[in-house]
C-alpha cells in the first residue's frame, strides 16, 4: 500500500472517491479550489496540501477528478503542475473526462520525469462514487496499472486496463456518446408512450425486460415519472463530453450524426437554463415543444 495517495478535485465525484480512499486505510493528501470539501476531508482524516508541488512531492500516487479540460491541462501541464514536479516511481491518475490527445501529452511529460500516468476516467455517477463501485477504464502501462490497483480498488468495482495512454479517454467518450443519445431516446420514448395513454410506471417495467431496455432508461425512468430531476448529472457536464466526442470524431473523419443532433439538444437545454439540472430534465425540451405544437 502506498504511503500516501493524493487527490486533487473534491467535487461531486471526487469528494466521495477520496473518502473511500480514507476508509480503505490510505493516508490521503487533498487539494481543491472549493473550501468546504477540503474541510470535510480534513475532518475525516485527510491532510491538506498547500500546492500542486507539495502534492506531487508528498504523494506516491496522485489522483485527479476535475471539472473541465482547461483545468485538467493546467493541473497537469502548467508550469507548476503535477507533471513538472513528477518523480521516478510515482503514478499520476486522471479520473476526469478529457480528450485522448491531452492524455497522450500528459503521459509523455510524466514519462520524461520518470513517472507513470493513467488516463482512468470513471462511470457510475455520484451514487457509485459513494459506494466505491465505479467502473474505471484506464489507459497506460500494465506496470503502472498494477501499482495503482490497490488505490483503484478502493474506488471501483470494475477495473479495466483498456490499452495505452489515451485509450481510457477513448472508451469513456464512447460511453458518454451512448449516455447522451440514450438519455434523449429515453425522454422521447417516455413522452411518446405516456402521451398515447400508457401508464408511465408500467411502461418502464415492461421496457426493462424488452429489447428497448437501456441503462439510461433505467437510470432516468424514476425521475421522468416523478418530474423531480435534481442535479446529480448536470447537463453541462455531458454537453462538454459530447463536444469532446465530436472533436475526436472530426480528427478521425468519423461521421456521428446522432451525436451532432444530441449535442444540439443539450446545448439548447443549457440555453434554456438547464445547465445545472440533471440530464433527465431534458424531457422538458420535448414537452415544451409538444405544448407549443
């Protein structure tokens, strides 16, 4: 077990992930731009780092879970970032959803300092971050994955080494492509069925054992039924991920017409004030169109 695990970024996903590291018995060094989660982690037994340099110096393995690509780039590749202070034998782990090209760049800089790097985004949402049962898809070298395994096991139930650096991000973006499209499909299906007179609860029960079943229909169904959408998976985050999918697809020359249409709907949702609402709230775009018609 490493002497110390660092964790940068204590947002809605990062905070429970870091707490699970503490529960697993790791010494945890934390850093975040928001004060309340730092205080909560320190109260639970973590130690606060004063800077990224101090984090890199004090932790054997450093995990990050950050809100957007510019922040990830700055944290890893900034002049005083983690990669600049990386050292031989250390492993840096990025749990954020980023562009595969950025992951490759970070991996190259880390390697130049003798450190390992895994782009290891996660899936499962806040609920599974809290329970320590996330799916983790990692790109990197097997030796670095093995070194990080005890840390990853404290946060995830499905650990997957999917290829070299960059492939973790590729697999995660593939997942996000499906999350976005299936979310809009679930909203359309629920609206169609209930508008035609089907009982919403029975509709979801029947679909759950039919070919139309999907993880996002199961996940979003209760919120579609209740109309209480909350903010567990904000629209803005998935819109960002769909933008990364489109960018990567453009570089590859791969046509993704459903992603383009789905992203446009997410962007419309944000324009209508749904940025911080859960993705299930996008059904209100369709219901408003229906009412207008």
